C-alpha cells in the first residue's frame, strides 16, 4: 500500500525554523556519513514489496528452496524465482544448489534483523 497523507495532513505545512542558522560542527561530522548512504534507497525499494518482505522474514527463520517459497507465497515458482533473483542481485540472499533443488538463505543476519525491527516497530511481535 503506497504511503498517502490524509486530506487534513496534506493541507498542513511542516513546521520550519523561524531563523536560519546552520550548526557547522554537526554538519561537518554527519555529511561524510550521510554521503555514504547514496544508493541505499534501492534496497528499501526492494523491501517495498510485501512478497519480498515475507520471503526475507521466512529466510530469517530457515533456509528454503524455491518451491517452498512459492508455496509460502501462494504463487508460481516463476514468481518466487523472480523475487529471489532480485533479492540475490541486491545481495540480500544467497543460494546453494543441491541436485535439482536451489536453496536460499539470508546473505547476512542484519537483513533479518531489519525486518524483525520493523515488525517490532509495528507491534506485531
């Protein structure tokens, strides 16, 4: 579901400073760190899809083959494979082949932690 402001919230302006003053010390400390975040939105865009968040959550619990992911999502293996391929491309998941099966797992526990933190934020755990 896309983020939308209510009509009342749309009409309200965000508060701004009445006097313009920049804290150079804070800006000089933060600027190099903030500049390193370039491109991070791509990962958040990938997480903006419920199916991919569900996949990441599930892979945070256990390793799954493509067929398992499809069954979990109630989708085709082609759809599950598409999502897994994107997550792999972004470096969020890894895979291993075992015979004719391909098993996926999280590339890094931090990815699972991110999903868990959002769940906690929403109060669903």
